[in-house]
C-alpha cells in the first residue's frame, strides 16, 4: 500500500511539472492577446503558487518516513504563497465573541482556585447532559449544552475545554454546518494539538468544503501520528489527483478570460 502512495505521488508531481510548462506557454498567448499586465501577472502568480504548493504537499505524501517538521515547512510556505487556500477560521474571530472572551478572562482572574474547580465541575455536568442529547440525535440541544460548558469552563483546564469544542464540532457536523465545525475543531486543536480524532474530523470538513489542500495537510498529519489510519492513507492516495483536476479547471477558467 505504501508503494502505491509513492507511485501516485510521483505521477502527481509529473502532472504538476507538466502543468507548469503548459502554463508558461498559455501566459505568452495571453500577453499576445493584450491581456492587461496586472491581470496577467496576477493569474501567473496564482497558478505558480498553486503548482508549487501541490508539489510540496506531494513530496511529503511520498515520503513514508518523512518527519512532521518537514511537512510543517510546506504548510508554512502554503500560508505565505496562497491566500485562497488559507484557513481563515483560526485567524478571523467574530468581534462580539472576542469581546465576550476578554470579559471571561478578566472574570477568571478574580476567581480563587476553588471557584475555578467548581466551574470545571459544572462544565463537566453540562457536557454529560449534552452527550445524552447527542445520543438521542437532538443535536441543537446538545450544541447549546456544550456551548454552556465552553463558556463556564476556566481556560486553565485546556484538556477539558478542547473536548467541549470537539463535542460541539461533532454536533455541527451532524447539523451540516461544516464551516462552523472547522472553527471549533481549530479551537480544540489550539488547546490540544495531538487531538487525533479532531484533526481527522477537521480534514473531513475541509474536504466537504472543497478546501482540498488544507484537507490534505490534516490527513498527512493524521497519518504521521497514526500509520494505521486507513481513512488518512486513502485520502493521501485520492486527494492529489483531485487537487490536480481542480487546478486544471482553475487554469482553464483563467485562460478563458484572455
């Protein structure tokens, strides 16, 4: 199976290299048709970035023994080169929510250790009630209880709070609110970066939202952490071709503007 991943990755890289050569010729044709300089440069930059991003991600897919740090370098480069594929959920927070979070932090600073412990217990009770609603497929009610747990739980208890966010994300997935689920998965991972189940859930949400590069990134991290994950392995074999097709379609759309 590992050799199959390697072969698919090599083919993916060849396709990307071929695509890059084709792009150069296409851009010359665009220039001949008097496409504006600014628009031409913008299109060229986008396609170049996309090809480079996919090539770097595929390099990591093909390396069975690659280190997580190497893949992280590719991720950081992706963030710098392509705003289109950047996860905005972890950077853009609703102003009202941010205000509320600041108020909670200020309030927590006045709490004694005993009061914080009491709030953690209350948060756990909200979570248990939420779990009961979730089991009965009453997802909106479960979501509200997980929200109550998140709000009352002091930030000192990062492990517990990450679970509350993860549970609320599970509700949101069931309610077909995948963008919001991505936000909650990201918050859970900010608190516990090794939360494998949540990273896999976020990868699936990214894929549902057609954010394939970000999905591939998360699947790669899941596979690095758990080589027995058949879901991650299958995605690493499948997504490179889908990304190539997606970029080809983008290229054709931009060429149609010439």
